[in-house]
């Protein structure tokens, strides 16, 4: 993530000793220098556009947030235990520090001093335990808290939360960054839309996916400069970009490459680029169906012209992928040759697998993010040269996540967080992961995953990670053709925007307005 996204997720000093990190107010990242007198200014309302669809709106912090607008609102109202960082890949948020046991199975998280809910009541370990158990009980809870059973989440006094893993887990703090939102103990489902959080902003109002958030004057993480943030939901990047250019919003979040290409010709708009931001793989189901044969999956990988995909789908704002999820790892892709296009070999593999080229296969996609549907269309055109006929089917988010995700033979997906090999292994590829997108099970991969995550020294970890990546590269259900840059457009007065890729972009508590 920025400089440290190439670092190993755990710091050497974190193993076997207390990891006492600085307050999260010191781990932010900004995209622009202060203007005028050089000092950030307090006050003003930042109007933010974010992608989403009315049919996919959710108010549940522990639910599946298909809308970026929902995640933005939730992430500013509720704190996770840890957060993406710049000085360290994992930074404090609601947890001020954490310490592992010698065997890396037991972790103690200390709640930040002075942390309170928006109603003024103190955050206790009981609140955190209740929230984590609620998260664990969701359909994807096992992958959100890998290796942690509900009965092994406990409070120790008022300020300490103890998590006990089924296996040695050196990277548990990094795996608590994205969805461990904390609510008050006993919050009922009917109250989720108005339940007080602990984050830098408080919810003022919410209407049809749009919201107004006001500054939390007592946030434990430090001073918040903006008076308020207004979030407006947009169904398309083009509509959001047009709203920015018309002065209707100040920030267009994750607006995509086409908008960036247009905006770079203007002098009154900032183009904020976040390298290696979003993985956009095509998922091939491995458990059964037409793509269960590894030879067929390899053939499709070889049929893709990756450079053309990056050039046409991402307008060059991205990098070529190599079918390995986890470009935010220091050990990413170590020593593994880049897979290129080889139509002759692809055709040969399809023939060996007795693949039926007379049939037409459906590739299901959405328009949730810029370029996703376009990637499906170009993919279909490219693999046809190898004799594979693909029909692209577009679905709305709600239908996709209900009927397609984790179930279909062939579909597009995206991960708006550039993270580690271990992160994706735990979330989407380990045999027992709750979000195993390709229904992939590989005993050797599982063993390498456990070896990697339990490693106490960098050398052992690096060897295990190389094995993990090679197995994924050769056998998994992912075809990762490219990784997109994150693109935000901002009006000239906006300062202090995060540069972190992935979900780091929602950390707007340090943003400020020069006007």
C-alpha cells in the first residue's frame, strides 16, 4: 500500500513481543500539499460521490456491502479494530495495540484509550466481543475471521479482547482491517440504520443511499477537520464524473480510467492515482462444470491478451496480472514467470481435455465498477480465437450476489483492496474459506497456507509463500488478467485525500477544504 504495500504484512518486531503502534492519527496519507498559508483548515462540507445501486443498499456493517457508497458511510461511522496504514501495513484504529502469544495462536487487542460511542458511552471489551461474534455468525464470517471460532472470542477486563486461533496466525491483525466494525452490545437488527458508532463521523441522516455525516468531536483517533461529509450515490462512473465537472460534488471516488483520461486535460480537477489498487479477476468454477478440468482453465488463461486488456479496459491505468491474487505482498509473484498469450497451446489443451467447443458458455458480470463489464466483453472476444464461445450476461448487484457469486461456472469479480497473498488465500481460496469464489480445494495449497500464516521468521514465510503462489498460478480458478489503478477525481480546494489503495481510500478523516 503506497510505500509499505510492498512490505511483509507483519513487522519483525511484532512476533513474540508487544506491537505498540502510534495513534492512528499519525499513520495517514495525503494526496496533496496544503495550500495558501500551508496549514490544513477546519470546517466545510465535503460532497463525495460513490458508486452504488438502490437495489443493493445495506445498512448492516457486518453484511455484504456491494455498494461502495454503503461501505464509505459505514467505514466513517464505525471503526474496525485495525486499518490499512502507511508506516505499517496494519495501523491502529479502535484497537490501540495488540500482542501475540509465543505460539501465535492467542492475540490480545487493547481498546484505544478514550474510545466512546457517538452517544457518549465508553466502548468496552464486551461490545467488541459481541460485535465480532455477530460478524462470525454471518454466512462469510469464517473467512472474515479465519481460524477464529465464536467461543474463542472473549473479553478480558473492560479494555482487552482475546482472540484464540485454531492455528498459529502471524497475520491476524492484518485480517481484522476491513469488516470488524464495532457496534454496541445488543444492537438489534431493526436499529442498525441508526445505531451509534465510534468512528470519526456521526450519521446525521440517510435517504435512499445518500447520507450526511457530521464530525465526531470526541473521536479517539484525533482531530477531524471537516464539519461534515455528504455522500451521494451514483449508478455509473460517467454520471459521477459529470457531477464533479458540473460542481455538484467535490470528490468522485473510484471513478475509473475513462473519467481520468478526460479529466487530465483539465486544469481545475485533481486526478488522484492509487497504483495497483483493484484486482479484477475472472472466476472459473473448479468443483464441477465445464471449467473443472485444470487443462481448460490453463487454456483460457493462455487465450487472454493481457496487455490488450489493460490498454483497452483500463485505458492503460493499470498493470498486467499473472493469475495470482495478492499484489500487496512483498513476496508477490517471486520468481514465477509472467504468463503470456499462446493460442496454439490453448487450443491443444482444450482438445486434450475434450472440451466441447460447439457450446456457448455464459460469463456473468455486473456494472458495479468501471470497466468490469467491458473486461468480460473483451475477454469473450479474445478467447473466441481459441475456439471458446462466450455469451456475456449482465446482472444487477442484488441478483448477482444472490444467484451468481460463489455459484456460477464463470463470472467476473473484483476486490477493491490491494492486499497480501495470505489475505486472499484466507478469504477466497483456502478450502474452508467462506468466500471460496471458485469452489477450489487443494490440499497442498492449504498446507502451504498454514505454513505461511504460522511462520515465525521471514525466511520460512517467504519459502511457504512462493509455494503458495506457484500452486495458485498453476491450478486455481482465478484468471487475473490485470490490476487497475484506483482513480479519484477531486475539485481543486480538496486536500488531504488518502493515497492508500483499496479500502484505504475511505479514510477521509484527514481531508480538508482550502476554501
